C-alpha cells in the first residue's frame, strides 16, 4: 500500500489469507520484515477447535527468532510482561513494546492468600473501627470549619476566592493528626519523608506530585508539608459528605466533562500559583490519572500555564510482598483494593521533596516545554522511563482489561506508525 497504512481485519477473513497475500497490506519495508517474521493471526476456534475453552478471534504473534524474551528493567517481556499469565499477549510486533503504566495483575500467590486471610482475621476489624472513628471526627471538624464559607460555584467549578483567616486555619490544622491516624489504620505505620531541599522553608505554592499511585496519595503528601494542602477534585464531591472536607481544605472541584469548568479550573490554579495567594499550597498530579509508577506518562499543562515555580514531589510505594498496591489494573477492577490494603501487616511509602523548580524565560513562554523538563527531572530522580501514554491509552486499557487482553504499546506510537485514526 502506497499510503503506508496497515489494514486490520478480524476473524477468519484475514487469517485464512495466504501469508504472501497478507503481506500486501504492508508497505514494502514492513512486508520484507513480515517475510522473515512469521505473523499468524489465528482463529482459535478453527485452528485449535479440539482444545476446550478456545476463544474466537484471539490474536497470537509468533517470531521466527528464538533469541528469547526481551527485558524491561528486570522484567521479562515476551510471552508475558508479568509472571501471572492471566491475560492474552503478543510476542513480537511492528509496534514497539512499552511498559504499560495502567497494568497491575495483583496476583494472588499462596503467600498473599495466607497473608490476606490472617490480616482479615487479626487486623481488619479494629482497623475498620479506627478508620470509622477518625472519619467521623474529621467530618465533624471539617463541618465546623466550613460554616459560613461554602465553596462558590464559578462556571461549573467550585472554589474559594480568598484564603481562610487565622482562626479557621488553626481549626483546619486539627485535621492533621486525624489524617495521620487514617493512614495508620490503612496500614501505613510509618511514612518516610525525605526533604532534599537546600532551604526547607522555601516552598512553591504548587506541589507537582508524581507518579499518581492511588487514592491515598493526597494523605501521604500531606504528611510531608506543613499544614493541610489543597488539591483538585471532581465536582461529584459536592454531593457527598466529603464535601465538608473539600471545603475545609479549600479544594478546587471541577467537572471534567464541562469545558467551561475545566477552563475555570486552570484560571484558579494560575491564581493560586502566584505569590498573592496566602492559602494552603495546591497539590497537582500532572499525569491526570493513576498509574503503576513504573514509568512517567505525559504531563498535562495545567500546572505549568502560569509559568510560576513548582515544588516537585516524588512518591515511591514498593511492592508489598507479591502484591503491587497501585490502584490500577486488577486492583481497580474489583472493589477489594482498600480491604486488601488494610489486611497487609504494614504498607510502605517514601515521599521525597525536591528543590523548588523555577522556570527560565523559554519555559514561561512554552508550558509544554516547562512540563516536559519537570517530568524529565522527576523521571531521572525516580530512575524510570518516560512514555507517550495519555488519556487515549487509559480508555483503551479499560476496554482491554474487560476483555482480558493486555496492551503493551502507546496509542500515540501506534497511530504514528500505522497512520491510524482512533475515532475511526
């Protein structure tokens, strides 16, 4: 094909075509590669009909090379990226293999089953009770603080226009020990905070945190900074009891489906990034979604549009035995994540605060350059790679996860290589 695109057909219609004819769908250089690499798109009902449990329309790619699986930071990449072969995967492809930031098998090994059962019997009851008591007390204090100062609606975005006075700030500070107790009952006995700033008193109004690993990230970062920081949340919180906490912490609530609300949110972030804001610092997760932390995905520009200094904050949450606690993949597919977190004897996290990053003139003029340079700095400190994964990959993986099919590529790379239109 002179257009340089690859046409993909599902089922037997494409799989039954001779190999030489199938190569006609590829450009010349890719057809030569396909002549050397055996690409079999098989319908397992036809090819493996004698085997029970075969599924129609599965794809299996075999390589003529027997050099073994490639590795990615110590993980074998070939038949399976992870040790739990619960999802169908490819072996070789024209699309480059990348680490999937939304994948988490959350394997149930024998040790994990025994540990979870023991934790459910010995730890879970009193932890649930303590968590409930702390949550009620925190909502009570937040309700008192928010009396007379509700979040104000502004084009679909809820926010405070001014910072709290000294009395309300003192009352908000009472939430700090309660938040620490909540972390304790979630299994975080100790949160390691590494302050690598030359001047610990110097801090920007924006805290750029990465990677975003789960629902407790806000609480973990709050332990590393003075006072109670603010954050950006979804407008759905306005209908829940958590609204009082959002109001007391002066959160910004945004409707992600409303363009006007998102535009207003960016304006509010720019205002709070400036030196005139006297309220709490604002936590921003520039990735915009939760990942497994093995790579850093693309950063959104919202935190960098104002061109103001930011404080990079790194989160490290290691494997807990055989279990990865990041809230993605199978952990997000079921509702047992919080229970499994609380059944661990101890969960571990390290919060690392870096020096304030002050943008130069070029970065102030180009928010994308600013965001990319901050991401590069944080990736180097974490010792991980960067990828092009974005919102398209989030939606793709959610669909693939339901079908138990793993994807190890980025949509951006596939669109570029195949000249494909995702909407089509």
